């Protein structure tokens, strides 16, 4: 325990120094372990051009290297991350190093692994893109909505905190209240973000049919949800950024590449997966993962509205409300847990 405390203090001091000196520190890394996916969501291009994948040992090496240089949070994402057989092993390894662990999944097969993930996975984030009809249509996978709901409920029973992430486009803008109510009922935090036209390039902007007025409608609906005490994961800072649509913020000022970053399946280290220059970044396999991170140039562009990235940027900018929202999310959705208990009692 004393060792963990010492390590937390060392990390906090390291972050304070990096922040004050204009330096960088890999506090939070998303390991995109695969581009492969068993879904074909209408707004997503990721599975269409899969990149080669590093081995389990390579990913462990990356995690270990980052951990020695300040890593606090390891997130695992895809594609569909559960298509890799080593996902539970990588999460377990990260937890053994004392990291906060999170996993993004489409929820199709994750339910089979909950026994193994319980105790090592801190946060499970599952895609939820509408009611049954809309979700299954967007994912082009009948039955996926029911699997997501079952998974959220089972994960909660296994003591794993959960969140939904809803990619919003013209196809589900009218379902925001439904999405909030579903997350609330299942004791999950709810992230929302507008759909990008190109998952690999922030400069392509938002998907067709999403203009400033639609994004304002999204921000206003989330604001109303927060006022109703719905378990909205967003901070007010994120909502303020949404209201700047159609441009959001500046990539050059973003903490991506300074305090958080992504490792692509083939080992390249990038500020975020939307960086259009990603082909030019070196692989951690060639130069070392921390070295690749430390050499990241400032990305360029007009920013994005990717909710977890923007929340991270706000946290690393020391935005008080974003830090409060993050602390709120780290307590297993207390408001919604209360609601779940209440509805169970009243049933
Ligand atoms: S959004 Fe996620 S689940 Fe859907 S196709 Fe893309 S990677 Fe797969
Ligand atoms: S704002 Fe940050 S996370 Fe978003 S595209 Fe730019 S660098 Fe990436």
C-alpha cells in the first residue's frame, strides 16, 4: 500500500512538472489492439483497412514501458477488441501493474469473459446507438441491441463500472432521451458524441446531415439530462465545446500527444486515431514506445468532438468541472446505482 502511495505521488509530481515545463508524460494511453471488427457500423471505416497487429508480448512491452514513465490509465479499444484472444490477458497484466483499466467494446461477445474481467477491469464502455430498431440497423447486426443490454446488466452484477457511448447522427438524434433513460436504468454512465465523416481524419468534419443546429440540439439535450440528474458522462466544458460547432477546438492546443495518446495495432504511437498524419508516425517497435511518444509533434487541425478525448483534454487542462465529472464517473454511477436499486425495490 505504501509503495502504491509513493508511486501515485511520484506520478502526480511528474505530471505537475511536465505541465509546468511544457513537457509531456504518457498518463493515459489507448491501446488500439485491432482494427478488425465483427460489425459494420454505417458511420465507421475502421474495419475496412485493417493494419497488421502486434503480438501479446509487444503490447505488454508497450504497457510496461509506459508504466515506467507515468502511465496511470490503460484503455483497450478496436475495432472490436474482443476479437483478439489476449484481451483479458492484457487487461489483467495492466491491472497487475496497478493501472486503471478500461475496455471499449461493441458488446457482442464480451459477456463470455465477465468472470475473468471481474476484479481486473475498472470500466467497460459499450456502444449503444439507439433503441433496438435503430441500434441494430446502424450496426447492421440483428440482436446486437439485446446483447448490449444484457452485457451492461451482467457487468454491473460482476462489479464492473459501465458506460455507454452513443455516436450521434441524423439517424438517432431523436433518440437522445431514450438513450439516456436506458443508460440510467442499467446503472451506466452515458457518453455521447457526434459522428465524424471519417474515423481516421478529423479534418473531414462531421458526418453529412450534422450541422451546427443539430450539434446545439445535442448539447442542449445533454444539458437538460444533466439538470435531471441523468448519468451523463459529459462535463460542462465538453458541452461548451459542442456549442462551438461546426468547429470545436484546436488540435495544436490539445493534450493529445502530451498527456494522452494511442498505440495503433501495428505499434505506431499517435496523438489520437483521428490524426490524419498518422502514417508518418514511427512505431514503438522500432524506436521504443516512450521515445515515440516523447517525439510526437503537435497535431494540426480544428479539433474534434470525440467525447472521451475532449474530456481527457479538459482534465489535463485542469478544468475543474471536467475533473469533478471524472471523479463522479470513478464512483460506480452512484446516482444511477441508486435508481437501479430503487426500481428493483419498487418492482
Ligand atoms: S464503430 Fe466499432 S463496432 Fe462499429 S464497425 Fe466500427 S469498430 Fe466495429
Ligand atoms: S482535438 Fe485532440 S483528440 Fe481531437 S483530433 Fe485534435 S488532437 Fe485528436
